[in-house]
């Protein structure tokens, strides 16, 4: 079939517009709040066929528990665990971040339309000032929280190589299984059952910013000591097996070598 030049140009322009829309991400609809601490805004969901469960009303306490429940734990290689010990889970959002974001995210969910999500930016100050972005929407009885800056990145640290970190949610029973993920979900998306979370006792939440191991009684071995002992034993077992295999190969090579027969001198 012959295609005219104007038709080809029109088709090419359409494809470029689609590609541009996909690359720029969600479109900003409305800024709800913006200060030097961050911002909360409504974004248009690029998938026009998707319908979120907005607007909905959640309590600020439930939203605060959602933010407090996000925990990240580094995965270290064998050497990293041996040198630095098993890593502890660390809360992603500090108490001041939760205090700032929770009521604004609740407002965002009450004002968002079914084709919008709530986007946010929070500025964390400390040794280094960092600006992190995320997004949130409700679908069914679940909250879909995406934190792009937590997408796993492997690197090499002082305690040895660190592999892809694990993103957790506490309490774990309020986290939906991976089968609830949709086309908009990434490796940094958590799906949370907000109804279950709201009815659970607060004692099940993780309060401190960083998990602190309990102080052992005097003379009582710590969990790290136990783990290190287990790793050392495993390493000794591996060395022993390698030595046995090497001895067996040496014995086999000696047995299979041709024997030299001496002759008597006539």
C-alpha cells in the first residue's frame, strides 16, 4: 500500500508525541503545598485506562504508620557479613518527615481524582542535603507507595560488597504480596493493606529511626557473635572439603602414573 508523504509525516509526529509523553512521566496537575521542607502535589496518571480509588479519606495516624513502616536493609555478601556483621533495618522516613508528609498526603488522597496520583518531594538535611521524590495512589483497598530512590543499586562499601538492598514493610502482615503489583509498579513499590494496618496494634510498628539490637546480659553471646561463629564454622567446613578433594586428586594422579621397571645388568 502506498503511503503519501503528508501521511508519513503525521504518523511520525504522532509517534514522537507518544514517546515524549512516556519519557516525561506524570503530568503535574496541582501543587497542594510547597515549602523549603518539600512539596506535595497531584499528578495526572499517564495510563488513561487506569482508574484509581480516589478520592478517599484516611486518618493522619494511618498515613503516619504507612510512612513509618517503610524499612530498608542492605544485603551484604559473605565477606561483608563476616567483616561488618548482619545489617539492621533502617527506617526510610524520619519522624520529622512523617510529621510533615502524613497530613499533606491525606489531603492529597481526598482531593485526587480517579486519574491522578499524589506525588511528593521531601528534603532531608544532615551531613548531606538530599531531595527525594515518591508517589502514592489507592486502588481497591490498597495503597501503592513508590519510592524511586530506593531502587536497588549494587556497590562496594567499607564492609565489603553490598548487593541489592531489600525494601521491607513493618508490620509485615499489612504488606500485600507481589501478586498485587500492577503495570505501574517497580522494584521500589510497596502495596499496603491500609484497612489491616489501621486495625493493628501500634506496638507492632517500628518506632526508632534505626533498629537497635537488644543489649545482651553480661556473658551472653550476641546475635552477631552467633552469626559470626556459624560463618566461621561454615568456612572451616569448606576449607576441609577442599583439602580432602585435593588429597583425593593427588592420590588418584599418583596411582594412575606408569610404574618404572628396573632391569638387571647381565
